[in-house]
C-alpha cells in the first residue's frame, strides 16, 4: 500500500488571546472563540502530517485550536520559545513522526555578507555602475523554526529538515523619526518604506538560502521549506530560495536527474497539471497572488535519481480570502502531499 507524507502552511492572521492587544486591536471573547473554532475546523480538514503556522501571538492560542479540533493528542506542537512579544511561527507534527532536533534561527548564518566595494576607476578600464553597496541586516525579522523529523517507517533514511518561515511583509517599513520629519523625505515615505521592506525580505531569503546550502550541499538530506514568503513564485525572493531549479518538461529530458541544493515549488508542480491557473493565497487591492509556498528538495522531486518521495498534489483552501473577517484569515491555506 502506498504511503504518503503531507505538509501544510497556515497563516493564522494575528491569533491572539482575547485579553491581549494585537496591532492596536483586541478580540472579544466571542470573536476569539469563533476564530479558534474556525481555525480548528480547518486544521482538521487539512489533516496534514506537518503544519507550519505564521502570525501566532501566544502558544495558548494554538493549544486552544487543537483542543477545539479534538486533535490535542494527535499532534505535538513546537514554538520558537515559551513566550514572545509579537507574531511568530510555530509548527505541529503528527505523533507518528519523531522530531529529533529543533533549531531556532534568529541571527543570519556565518557566510552571509552582502557587500560590493567601490571600484577605483582611475586604475581600471572596466566600468561598473553597480558597485559600492552594503547591506547591514544581520537577523530575521521573525525567527525561523527548523525541525529535524524522523519517519518511523524509514529509520535508515536521513531526517527530513523542515523549515517553518515567515519572511518580511510587503507593508512599507516605518521610517525613523529623523527621516520622517525631514521635509525632503517625508513625501516619499511609502516608496522608501517599501524599498526597506523589500531589501529586508530579499536579505532574509538569501540568509535562508545560505542555511539551505549548508544543509543540502553534498548530502542526501531531504528538506521542505514552507510558510508565508510574502512574494510570488516568480519573485526574486523565490528565485534566491529555490536556486532557480529547472523543471523537466518532457520524458526524454535529463533535467532534474540530480539537484544537490536546489528546491522545487509545489505551486509550479501543481500548475503543470492545471487546465486553468486559479491558484492564489492572498488578495490585496483586488489583486490575487500566491504568497504562501511549499518548496522541496530533490528527494521529493519525481524525476530525481535521488528521490525518496514523489510529488502527488497541492491543495489550496482560499474561498475565505477577501471575506474581511477576523474569524478566518487573509491568506489561503496550502497543503502538499508526497507519495512513495
């Protein structure tokens, strides 16, 4: 009988206790109860082996969700720490899987450096208009949670490294007081804030890519990276994270036979078999886009000679997107299933 393993990503849209503030808002007890019940019903419907959550304010909230769904004894829950001050990622793993190690990444890894020094053109015949830049960001805006998961049915195989992530949002970063009060800068605060958020998001994607390089290069380690990336499947952030992996488009091709450190996109794999692309996980100003992703290493790619699992399907629950209600979430919920 074929075996499957499934991964899901679920943005909880500010799941916070009713007596606590979130972004200047506060849930009533009824609003909180409604949100917990709806979230629990979706977790139950997902029935995924591993779920990555984003925008969680308190571990108690997630515990209430799994109690509401009757799943408290079916899953083990994992957090970045016991208490935190803002939204954070978390994860749930079915108990037939064994989590052997947990790593929380806040600081960027060694090997991350974004710098290009100015070229002395007086001693060079090469013109370079892209020199002299330095990025000094050195930590993730939201800590990244890495779980090392052992499948009990395959004890001799390498652990699956699961990265639950939430990259910097597209919302413009607030300028500091000095810049905001500068009359020459203030009229452009939104554009500058957008640029700051984009630079941070790309830096975070690059830092995660360095972690992935260190995890995947020269190994047979399976990896799944999932969460809210706040960017589309064709964005620069996703290109950095995936390593721009090539996909096999016809049977006699050799593309995908091996891909030591690249990642593949569940969304792209699903679109290959879709008659019409209706895949989206977010809506803003009337524009629908896919910001939530499940990326996977060659051990899950069906054409790799190093495969352990094969992509089966990706499912998206997005009917609630655009409802503008606190009870649900402003993101679609995604699940990818692999088979062997």
